[in-house]
C-alpha cells in the first residue's frame, strides 16, 4: 500500500514543497532554480507513479495533483513522458501515444528553458513524437508518428488519419472483459513467479533457527544474519532474472495459441471477445517482456527468430536483431521478415490501426535502422534501406535497393530510388510503383542480400574465431549472474554490516539479546546501506571501465564488419557487462544526469569534454556508446540528444568521430551522426537528424529529419 499509494503521494508533497509551481522562463544551468528542478525530476523518475500508473483515469488524476491541466476524456499512455506539470495543458478527449513526449523542459544556449506545452481538444500526439517547449498542437489536429510540434503546418503531419495509428484511440473491451483480461494476465504473472516463490518458501522454512520467536529486533537479526541464507537471498534475485521472463513468455505463447488465436488482415474486430484478444496481446507482448527474454538467449541471433516464429511471425534466415528490441504492436501473424534483414535499435512496427489490420513485409536484405516507425501495410523491398528516424507510411512500398531516411511533411526522404520499372525520381512516384514480381520471391536471400553478419556467424567465413551460439548463451548467463550478484550486494551487505555494528563482528561472540530502539536500528541500517551502495558504485565503475579497456581498448575511425573484424563481437560482450548500470526500472546514470558527474564518467571512458557542460539532464536513450570518438567543447548543453559515431547500413559497420564545438545546444530526441561537426554557438532543435558528415554552421539553428538550417549564423 505504501509503495502503490504512499510513494507517489510523497513525490506530490516533494514537488510542491521544493519547487512549488513551475514558472516559464530561462534559468542558469547549475543555479538554484535548476538545482531544485533537478532534484524534483530525479525524485519523479525514482518514485514512479505506483497504482496511479495502472489506469488512465488514475493517471490523469495524479497529473492533476501535480499541477497539470488535463481535460475530461483525455487518454494518456503510461509511457508518454510528462513533466514540468504546471506548464502542461492537455485538452478534452486528447490522446497521447506511447513513447511520445509532452514536457516543458529544454536547454537553450547554456540555460535551462521552461515553457508551456499543450495538446488541444480532440487532438492527438503520435508515437515517437514530441511537443517542444513554447509550442502547441491546436484543437482538432492529429500529429502523426515520428514528428514534432514544429510540423503542425504540414497537412499530412496533422491529418485526421493519423489518429487511427494512435493506440490510445484504439477501441478497448468493456469493464467486464477488461477484468477478465486482467485476471488472465495476473495468472500468467503468478505462474512466472513460481520459481521465485519456491525459493522464498525455502528461505522461510529451512530448519535454521526455525523455532525463533522474533519477539525482539535481535532475534530478527540473528535469523537474517545466518550466512547459510545468502545463497537463498541470491536465488530469489536469480530466479526473477532468469526464470520469470522465460516462464512469462512460455505462458503467453500458450495463451496466444489457445485463447488469442491467429490474427488476419482485414477490418479490426469489434466484438468484446475480439477486443479482449487485442488487449491481451498488448499486455502480454510488451517490448520489455520480449527484451527480457532476448537478453538471455542472445539479442542478435537465431533463437530470437525462433521466438518470433513461435509467436506466429514468418522469419527468414540470418536475421540480425537489434540490441534494444523492436516495439511491435503484437499481431505477429501479420509480420513477414525475409532472409538477411538487419534491424537497428528502438524502432516501432505497427500492423494495426484503430479500424484495420494489415501485413508488414520486410523483404530479403531489407534494413530498418535506429528509431524508425513502420506503419500497417508497409512493404520494404529487397535490399531497401529505411534509415535513421525513418517513417514508412501505411501501405507504402519502398522499392528494391532504394534508400530512404527521416521524414518531411509526413513522408520519408528518398536518397536513391533503387531498382525501378520506370524513371521515378521522387517519393511520390516510387510509392505508387506496382510490385510486378511476387513478394514471396523477394523473401529468399541470395548473394546480393548476404550481410557481413551472416557471413561471419552463419556461414563461418570470418577472419577470426566467431563465438558459436552454444558458447554465447552460457557467457551471457554468466555475465548476468555477475551483474545480479553485484546488485544484490547492497541489501545483503547492509544486513550483515548492521548486525556487526549492533551486536559485534565475530558471529560466534554476538549477544542478540540486547534490544535497541527502532530509531537506532533504522539509522544503523541506513548508514550500512549507504556504505554498501557506495561499494556497489565502485564495483560498477571498475567492472564497466575495466571491461571496456580489456575488450575494446581505444576505438579508432574505420570499417569493422562482422566478417573481417572481431570488433562487433567484442562490443556485444561489452554491452553485456554494461548492463551493470541497470537497476530495475532505472540506470545508475539516471541519477547522475544533468550534473558534473556525467562529464567525469564519460571522461573516464575517453570522451573529450570541456568545462561547464550540462549533459543529458532529462536522461539519455541511449547514452554515447563510442565516447572516445566524441569531442564536446565548453559550455555545451545536450538534452537527451543521441551522439552516435557508428553507422550500420546493410550490415556494413563504420566508425567516425564527431565534434561539438563550444556553446552548442542539442535538444531532445535529436541525433548527431558520425562525422558531423556542430560549430560554435549553434543549436539543433527537438526531433532533428543531422546527417552523416554534415557541418552545422556557427551560430545557426537547425531542425527536422533531416535537419535543415532555419536561421543562419550571425
């Protein structure tokens, strides 16, 4: 009850006590107002929303408690990020999709910017879209996926059809069927936790001090400090990490094959049973649940393909799956993936709208890069590429070997039209080209689709020893065991350290009959936990930086394909060690964001960072993965901007450095690609993509995907 209700309400108290009402304006970084904002934002991430995040109406009520103005009938996804609540206005019957952002924070020329944001009445905000500070979505407009509030002037970006791809607009079952679905999901969760409950049962019933009366604090410490219980403490954490996700997925697959059944293209069913099927699919196959399984079976490899086949998808051979998994709408029967397809991280694929279900087809050799959105009915042709921040509209066909990226006015930008049957020169012509050959013939790989990853891992044509899957999985599990043990240390260590402080270090000499006051025990436990948590932080830094230096060393510019270089394999192992950053819902780095400690941490990784920088104050997804190739000048401000020094087009992996000069501003959801130079005093606005090798001129302002100059430098 305290965690579900008390902790979120405690955050409400902290917010109103520490910062009161958010006021629009510009504030110095590291000034008093910034520090109060930072403390409240860290508390927001740490405390969570508890029971208020379980239902839309409760969530709206909670945001109103925090100061947001939310109209009747508004629907807000639990994964939509809302903060700076007093500056947020959401109109009646508005809909905010998963992975959208509606908050009043930004960075601006070395300052913190707070500005109002609003989504009007009967409006909607699509997935991976953002409302920037001091902007709005007017009444009745529907901002589509992969867009920003700067795009509201384009008709296609705010077309009513966009609302049909907003999950919050999808029909849902009535209360009775929702309760039935909730009971089914709860049953699946309980079944997945049986191994953990069995370990708990063993912990409570083992005969060690089983006759203990627990009438004093000393008796409780005597029971807890028995060293024979440590393996059982660890067993609880291990079973949650390894057994729970696998059993949850197993039970979900059984439900998919028995109760939910197969999905077919056509109008979306509207009966209560049909709506229950869609609801269960959305609850059981969320990205985090799929990710938890793929993290155990090898994120990029064949067992992930096997998992998708069990879920109903048609998946070819030698598919390279992403490290951070796809966010998929759940209708796996409508997903077809050919041989040698390459995925980037954090993309979204949708097979359904509010009124129809359609197939999504990725032909052999297709490449869906990082942070893309693919809408229902889309077909990505053989060897076609949808580049970073790409939007593939509904029912589009990206021609064989064509190259696309980003989106402008609701359509992707074409760099190359590939193999066509005519003289198409722009997206409007290419999208209507007829698919003369059968799509099924384009699903099979050949010499033109075989990627370096497929050559190395499946064809065994690499110039070095490639770890086989039967070695990779035990290695993955062993590293995960190490990470679990490190994160279990603070609590176990605090219990034993508190016992030593209160009752003496030698266990054989302890006298547990002495009864301390509750306040004394609480203070000792808090001190002990702070000390053991600090030890965990030291272990994290030592393990992560040590693994990086042993496995990678110093990164350099070059080409590192899977078949000619062991770099990709070593990087994959390093990323397993870097999971030590993760603590349940958050990363350890989430508590350092926006502080000078972020610069210190990345300097330890080799990043060249100047003075007085404000780095990732609202978080990073992802944080830089090649920090030694990045140069950041003095007084730079980067807010959840992606600094990426690699490119993996069609499986060809390249590294190049990028440079941010002094006084540069990178705003939320913007990506700076390899080889870029962002010159002194320039600014890249929200949801922008600076293309590979681009130079952002000094003092200029850029925005868009791809980013274009809106204001030239002075």
